[in-house]
């Protein structure tokens, strides 16, 4: 396989200054997360201003459901990213062809499964979540459209993950920018001008991802010699060894994301039972929570790739340095965000809605978010380390604790044991992060990871 000129795509993260490499690599991911957050925010802003609280609630509930299904995709794309990173770090670039071919087919199969599953269970899921009657029709429309577009969503995430594994953060930024731009234009047209409501927001999101997927796939095809995959028909096949690695790593990652999503849906269900105002407040607040993730997620993605490559190269000291630098950046981010959430809750919410009841309730949810941010931010560098070394088993354990123990148990205790009601669900939503972060830090600082070997 010809790899001449491959440095345009493959970026060696095993040499050079760690802070410089990490920040240079993370910055495009931060901008990508900013754009992804922005076009999610645009959906909420436009729907909130045009449709009202019922629309905010519908979009919020629907996006949490689609995130649960997208978690399956993210599990396998994240696994592919780590495998590709370790192959690059170990200098085994000739293995990329089989790995990428297996990854593409696996994600396509998962996408088809999710499409059929999602379309058949849309209404039962929304009823299970106690969706407010005012929000139910819009939520059905949103989910139907997004499930039909699952293959675009999954493909969009797949291409970005392959670039990340190779150490390329510039091209994913470009493709996210394309998706965000298309989404913004279509959001304004479909919702604000054509008055298509929540359905218009869903169409805008899926269309943006579809356009981005087509353009990014075309780019990969034109640069296939540098990328490491020739796109020949015979290359699209399952390789047994790579499929085993992908499943062994991807299934726990998928369960991790799905378990967290399920626990969030559990909390969302009880919040919805308090009415459309509580539902809109919670849904908008969880969108606002994405602001600190602009930086934290950038550090997480960059750290996982750097750790993965250095794991493959056998450089543990450099892996530790990645975690230290990432933790410092996330700590500063947390301090700034907590201050903003506590001082300007209504001003932040007013970007999304003018509903007086929502603005009256929002300071309580922002207080709960502010209390959880320190743990959430520190979870980033330490969990990305666990992912980067390929410890899927611990990742799954942490996810199961989050999904079925920590968040649910803490929420129930606060809501009913301490009789906090709605505030108990608000606080319980974020406090589970302290359990996850504590486990991750104990694993890292206890040195339990030192005996692990690279996956490849």
C-alpha cells in the first residue's frame, strides 16, 4: 500500500512537546465541538423562540433518545479511533487497510439496525419517558426524521473518528463546519420562515450531516493513497482478527455511552412528570451544559489519541504528561464555567427562551450544574486515558455504575429520601460524575494500568 506523503493525514503524536502537541491537536477539536454545540443550540434557540416551551421540550427529549442510539455508533467509532491510533503509534500502517474496511462495514450494520429499531419503537419510547402532551407530536416528528437519517449521522461520526485516530484534527473541523453551516441555514429557513416547527429542525440537522458525509467521503477517496484505504470493492470485508478487536473494544464503549444515556433518560422521565416548564428547563440546561464540553471534549479526544499512539509506541512517561497537561486545562475551564453559571443563569437561559416560568426555574438547575462541573471536567483527562490504553472492561464498569447505580440511586435518594422533589432530580443528574471521576483517578494514580499491553 502506497503511503507516500501520508504525513498530510497521519500525525505522529509520539514525539515533540506534549503541551504544544496536545493543544495544537485539541484546538481544532474544541472548535469542532463549538460548531457541533452551536448547531445543536441553533435548533433549541430557533425552536424555542418560534415554537415555544413545547418545542424546546420536544427537541430536548428527542435528542436524548437519539443520543442513546448514536451511543452504539460512538462505541465502535471510538474503538476504531483507538485501534488506528495504536497502529500508527506502533508503526504498523500496513494494517490500516483491514482495520478501516472492517470498521466501515461494522458501523454500517449498526446504523441499519438502529434505523429499523428506532422507527418501530419511537412512540412507545416517548410514552415511556412521560413526554408532556404538548411536546409529544413534535417529538414523534423529530425522532422519525432523525432515525431515517441514521446512516448519515453514523457515517459523519465514522469519518471524523478515522481522522482523529491518525492524528488529524484539522479535517474533522472542516467537515463539522460544513454540517453546522448547512444546519444553520436550513434551520432558519425551515423553522423560522416555512414554519415547519420541530420537524424542520430535525431535517436541518440530518441534512447538514448528510452533506458533510458526502464531502468528507469524497475527500478520502481522492486522497486514498495517503489515507491508507484504497476503497476497492474487495477491501470492504470483515477481517476476523480486526473484527474481534473492534468488538472487544467497541461493545464495552457502546454500553458505556448507552448506559449513561439510559440513566439520563431515566432522570428526564421523572423531570417530565413535573410538566412542560420543568421539561423545558431541564432540556435547555443540558444543552447549556455543553458549553464547558467545548474545551473538555477537545482535551478528551486529543488525549485519547495521544495516549493511544504513545501506548503503541511504548512511552508511558509521555502518556502521564498528557494526563497532567489535560487535567490542568480542564481545572481552569471548570473554575470559569462555575462562576458564569452561578452569576448569570437567567441571562444565559434568555438566549433560548422568553418564557417567564422557565426563566424563574432556571437558577435552580444552573446551581445543580455548577455543583457537578468540577467532577465532570476532571473526568475528561482520566477517562480518556483509560480509553486510550484500550481498557474497555474498566470503561464498561464505570459506565454501568453511572448508568444503573450512581445517577439513578443518587437522584432517587435526593428526590424521595431527602424530599427535594424536582431539585433532587436536578442535583442527581450531575452528581454521578463524582463517582466516575473518583474511580478513574484511583486507577490512574494507583498505577493499575502499568501492566497493560497495547491492543496491536
